[in-house]
């Protein structure tokens, strides 16, 4: 006897890290408020990026390293929806899936985290010469080097807790991490940190937001995800992702972006850097929520006219 849709559990595919599970349970709570009669199950998926914690992210081909296998679980029916950090989700939609849910955005910026017991730091200029900074992000690396070319940028892998253990063991003088992850895991208030904000350091496309995918023929789940979406966040991230797509750049490219929401308008400020941080090109565009995709394209064209294509190409080849 077949179960009706209301009787079947709503299954959420997610990576098994503590942060990914926080995100999945957050989405589960949002869904319960709109579909309280449905049971919800969490389906744990291990990605290639989770299994190999030693190779640099660039060696995985960049795009979709943390999302592919979670998406596959939805496509093959093991799950009904997948929860991602939106900054990790490629702009090219996977066949058979749709990005149907984007809840209200969380904390937006990056932070430098220092070893336990460190004295507070109020600016990047106060870091000691040749400080060792742990980050796996070319965007963060380039922007930090643009501010301080003496900084020693070092690769770091693993979940947030693993990285913090390496920091406290003395492998780095500081880690550069997303503010959202530290806040969601309740780790930020217990550490010495420095918030990194524009114009010094711009966030990644989609940073702080969650992206929820379902099968493109699953109208019921799509409708539920639309109900838990946040219209301003959807508009802002649509503009950001359209810029990234038009530039034909991956989510790990040296591109920083900041969306400003005012009434029903989005202002997009974007930067593209060389991998070594020595060159920087910037552009801005503004428009209504309805024109979000065009805002991103407009800013991307300005960046390309100023020579951003060359910087992206060099970064892709490095």
C-alpha cells in the first residue's frame, strides 16, 4: 500500500559535519512550522571533500566538491531535498534539480580567529610581520595579501573544529573562516577574533545563506521550500550568483561581493583580484528585486570591461 505524501517522511540530505547538520536541522525546524504533520528525517552523506582532508580544494576541480554527492542522493530518491551552504553551490543548475529554497541570510562576513589566550587585534595592520594565515580560499588569500603582502598564506583543510585544533596547536598564527559558521556553532564568542569587512575583505557569493534543492518535478516540496524562503535574500543572492555565472568563474575564484538591500532594491559591489592580491578591479550595479539577475550581469560586464577576465583566467590556471 502506497503512502500519501503527507504520510511519507520529508528526507533532508546533508553532509555529516557539525556545521552541515546544524544547517539541516535549522531547515527542518523551518519546514516543521509550515508542514507540522510531516515527519522529517536527516540523511547523512559523505562528500569527496570530506573524505580527503589533505589535498588542496583546487585539486578537486573546485566546482561542487561539497555538493555533488548530496545532490545525487536527491536525484536517486534517497532524499527529497538537499541543504547546502549557498557559497559552495555551483551557479550552473544540476540537471533534474531546482534551487527552490533560500531562507533569510545569516552572518555575512569573514573573521580572523586567533589561538586561545591571544591578545585582541583591532585591524589587519596590527598583525605581526609574516603572520601565518590558514585558509583554503583563494578569495580570502588574495584579499588579505592585497592588504598585507607579507602575510604567509597556508593551506588548511578539515571541519571548523579540526581547524581550530590546528590553530591552537601552533600550526598557524590565525585562521580565516566564515563568520556564519563560527556563530552557528557557538564558537565565536569564546575566541579572540577580528571581523573582516569591506572594503578590506568582501564575502563570497552567497556567503551566510543556505541553498535548498529538490527534484524539479517535485512540486509539493518546491512549494514548501518557497514558503520558507526570504524574498530579499533570494533577490540579493540571485544577483550575486548571476554575476558569478556571467564571469564564468567558480565559487572558489578570487571574487568578493557585497549586496546591500534597501526597500525593494539591491546594490551589488564586487571585486576581482589577482591570486597574489596585487591587482584589484571593482564594479557596482543597482536595481530592483525583479531585476536581480540583470543587476549581476551589469556588474559583471563592468568588471570584464575593466580587465577582470584576465585575472580570473590566471587564477584558473594557477
